[in-house]
C-alpha cells in the first residue's frame, strides 16, 4: 500500500511542477527571428543557450510540444538562473 501511495504522490508532484512551469512561462523566443546558428542569450541572466550544446551544460529540455509529428515548441530551463523559456518557430520540414 505504501508503494502505491508513494507513486501517486510522485505523479501529483510532477503534475504540479508542470502546471507551475506553465504559469511562470513569460519568456517566449521565436527561433525564426534569430540570425546565425540559433544561439540566444537567456532573457534573465544572459547565459548563451545554443542548440549546438548537446551536453545541455547551460540548459535542460523539460518539455516538448509536438503536433502532427511536427515539433511545435520546446521548453528549456536555463541552468544558470532557472528561468523557463519556451522556444517556438521550428522550421517546417519539407515533405519528400
């Protein structure tokens, strides 16, 4: 019984964190408006967040939003200051 209660509590905590993240989401970056390689500074602390940083040393991907097999948005957290940033404007891949 205790094991089920622990799992239920973890699910509830995860849902609450996700909801809090959505409410605190006030930084949206449209990648179509960024020149160069897609790197941008964190809106709060200025730490450079780059898609080339596969180690996720400066950021962490916390959520992906996909619609009809197309990436619509990514939500990342700046590891330096903890700011949540929603990335939109992913290029549509041409159908072959």
